[in-house]
C-alpha cells in the first residue's frame, strides 16, 4: 500500500514514478486448493486497493484523459514454454499432467524477496519486505540493504546513478526481458513502462497460445489481470483460471480463518 501512496504523491506533484512488481503466478501449493485460493483472493484485494488509490490520484490531478493507472504500477510473473516432444510418455487424457505435457508451459516460481529503489539502493533476503518480517524480533528471516555512497541521486547532482545497483537491475532486466533497450536506462519514464508492458503482454500471448509459434522474449509476462481507468481489477478475458492447472486467478474466499492466509 505504501507504494500506491508514494505513486499518488508523485502524481500530485506532477512527477514521473513507476513501480514494477514481479510475483509468482500463484503461491506455493496447488492453485486449486483452499489455502492458495484464499491467498490469491487477498492478493487481488490488495491490488484493487492499490489501483483505486492511483486512479483517484489521477482523477484528482485532472489527468484521467491522459494517464492510466498502469502508467505507474504493474504486476508481472515469470514463465517458460518449450517445444513439445513426441518422445515423452503420454499420461492419462484429460489430466492436468496431460495438459501440461501437451503445451509444455510452466511458471517460474519467484521466492526471492528483493527491491531496487531508484537504481541507488537494493534490499535482498528471505524476509518479506514489510514491518513484521524486517522488525528483527519477530520472524526468523534475514535481509540486507546496500548502496554506494558515490552512486546516489544526491551524489551525482540529480543525474541518474550508474553504479553497481543500476548494473544489477539492468542484468535482471536483460535476463527476464531477453534484451536491453535504451529506454530501460530510465525505468521511471512512460516510454519504458509501455515498452516493458508490450513485451510482457506478447510473452503472455505466446505462453497461452494453442500452438507455440511465436517464441517468448525472455520470461517476463503480464500478470493475468485487467485494470480499467477507474482502477477496477478483473481477471484477464478468457483467463479467469490459470492455464492447464486451474484455480481462479483472483482467488475466492474460503472458510479458512483469515489469520492463516493474511
């Protein structure tokens, strides 16, 4: 939520600010299980809350005819697809395994907790990036933060820092986007965020296509949701459930106690 509030403040100040969030397609476990569906439900509620804050900020700034909430905030996931092989043993028809083997697509699970801020500061670890996990006296987790004093916005007289944190981000982008483009040097720019979204949407289409003709560029895919100008979140058209394995993308509330999944 803090990210959405930061974006809202930047919109009010008429300054560019972009947030790119990579999450697993679904949490650990079966996507059809009650626990995972409950987690996905609360994840969807969090996304909706964030986008509603951003949409309201855009409206308050009188920019509704110029900008969309996804000009500032986007969610992505990672996936891979391979060419099918006829030499594999054939599982029982109509099973999840049969579908997975037929289309040869699978998500790349994201378990690392990391954040790169303004190309000058990086935080990495096993701890979730929130107060509870980073408190130091609650969760048994660990994380580290690092920066280079000579490669900050202040030290470079408000020019873009080009130190090792910047280099690390660019290497990640090269891996997951499959290429490097000049606009990636300025991730806050509208040009950059639109280009990343274009690649991510193209990769999703290749991932879910009936036949794997157009290969994916890297691994980054749009998370299968749609956001309208008012910030309302819905599952991507025709993909209310995850391909092959099932389970609603936006989850569903269950009888599990909220304390177990939030």
